[in-house]
C-alpha cells in the first residue's frame, strides 16, 4: 500500500444482521453507525469499527455516547 493509500474496512453480506459503530482514531467520538443485513455490504475508511450481532448491545453503546438512532 502506498504512502497516501486509504485503508478500507469492509463487511460483506454478513450471515446475520450485524450492527456496527465506527469511531474516530482515538475512539472518543462515534463517526458512523448502522445495520448491515445479510443482503448488504458496508465499506468504510474509518480505522476503528466495532460489530454487534444484537441490536440491544449496539443501542447500549450508542445511548452511552448520547446518540438516539431513532431520531
């Protein structure tokens, strides 16, 4: 990979619904969050991404960080 190349994290067609949270480089601020269904794929240039197979766990992290994904 070249000096200026961007690394990409991808989740392609997971076997079950998978929720993700993408963080800034210091893991202090959430930059992205969503659901990836088995029919979908997700690609991101964020370096830190956490995955959850239960919506409850994903929601708990979002809530702890002051985010309501239903808004």
